[in-house]
């Protein structure tokens, strides 16, 4: 199991140092949630902030775009240093064109799916994707409870394309990561359970150990 701490749960006044702290504490990827106040009701940060903190780690930047028009902004996030870019299948941009733009810029293309969207919506695009992000909470805010029934989507995706990387985001902690691992999840986004832990290094180690033990 790979762990991608979400900086949404970090101390924004120390964002660069928080990214560095996650690197030192054993994060596999750094997860960056971009929200525009339209696609979801919250607003976080954009490409300039991601570019500013890129220098604090060499770990892959896993950028999750919760925005209405991802295609329009793909060049900005590529230039900012994104390694993996997830956009929502529910967004307004043409999915095939957005995937192509990400790949043409040298990043890995991923699509995210909300809890209420049928997983079959993604099937036409799977051959072109590196990863699918299955939301296990409603996107927009941190601290929500894990939706275990979303594991049906994970299993359906793995059955359709076994080599596909599947990531989940929302409500991941020691009590839920085993459910994700057993379903076939490859990457877990963890926010509060890592950033707010007394010892982030131990929190990441514990999540990985729990995933391994409970498969």
C-alpha cells in the first residue's frame, strides 16, 4: 500500500515545511487537492502554490483537480510540477481530450469519480489511464467518514483492468485501511490521520502495516 498524505490537512502557514515533513516521515506521494469553489463548495489553492512547494521534495506530486474546467488548466499544473493529475469524470471538460493533454505534457493521467457516479462511466477510458481515484467521501472537505460501499467500484475496476492503479480518498485511518486493502486498493490518501497525528512517521508506518496485515 502506498500512502499519499493530503496537504489539505496540513498547516497552510508552513506548507513547504509540511510537504518536507511528509517526505521525511515516509510518504510515498504528496497529494494536493485543488478546489475552485464551483465544482465543489470549498476553495484551496492553485498551480502557483504547487509550484512554490515543488522544491521541498522529490516525491511524486499527486494533484487532484476538483474544478469545473480541468482541460483549461492542465498546462498550468504540468508547469507547476505535477507528476500525476486526476480530474473528475463529472467535470465539464471532454475527458478524452483532458487525458491526452495530461499525457502530452509528460504526466500520468488519472480520473476521479464521486460516490454517486456509476463506475461504468469510467470504462470507456480505462485503457488510457494510469490510475482511477475512487472518492470514499463526498469531495470538497476533509474529515468525513469512509464509505465502505465504494469498495464495489474498486473491485469492478480491478476486474476490468487488473493492472490499473486504484486510489481511494476520504476517511482513511487504521480502522478503514484494511477494508481498502482487501478490495485491491493500491494507494490511500490520508489527511487528518497523518497530519494531525502526534508522530506522522509512525502514523504512516502504522497505516502501511495495517494494510499488509489485513489483506
